[in-house]
C-alpha cells in the first residue's frame, strides 16, 4: 500500500471528510486531495502533521498495512488500534474479551 493510500484509509476509517482533514492541516481541500491521489509527494513535516492528526507516529503511518494487524473497534478511542507484535495481539485479545465479558454487568 502506498503512503497516499494509507492516508486515505486512515481518514476514511475515522469517517472524516477530505474537507475536515484539510481544515485540520490548514490547507486547501484541493491541496489535500492531491496528497490522497498521490499527485503531490508528502514532505516530511506535512507527513508528520498528518500522522499527528491520526494520533500516530510518522513511522507507524509509513509502515501501516505492511506487517501489522489492524483492529477497528467501537471500543477504541479513535476507531483503530495498531497491533504490531504477537504480544500486543495477545494483550488486545485479552482486553477485548474482558470488555465483552463485562458488557452485561450494570454499574
């Protein structure tokens, strides 16, 4: 997956419009859409800013979709958890099982 495809995927997984993303980055919608179409090469400062909006490090954004498992869940803060190792996967699985097991409990 190319970087511009990753950026689009991350934006869409959060259900943000291109207009919302462009506003977050203080740029025009047409300028932002060129990034998503791969017509404009992302400069490091702009890519860092985009990664920050997705609440991730630049390297996470660049490696997104390469060798990680992505869990998209209603229970996470931003809708997408990045799991990069088997230890993280085990932890995430246990966490989700606890959430499910306690759903029916009343506070």
